[in-house]
């Protein structure tokens, strides 16, 4: 298994990685469909391993024929 580099991703990086708009990510966080960010000073960021896990779950679900939200 590849080693995951631990870093904090700000919203522009997360949107580029997952291919969703920032507003969609914020709505998904509120619905519990996307990992919650952590507060860094007055801004927010996502641990990279949580974003990668979310992506991995979507890939696994699509390969098993389950719908992804």
C-alpha cells in the first residue's frame, strides 16, 4: 500500500482533487456525506488522508455496483 503524505488541504485544493464545487463540498459536509474539516486559525482545511479515504470509498462503491452520493 502506498504511504499517504499527511498534510492539510484548503478548499481550493480539495475541489481540484475531488472535482466538486466548494459549495457542493460544504453541503455534503453538512449532510454528513463528506469529511468534516478542521479549524486552522480562522480558516478550515481537510486532512489529506480523510479526503483520500473518501475518494477510495467512492471507487470501491462504484466497483461493487453501489450508488455513490
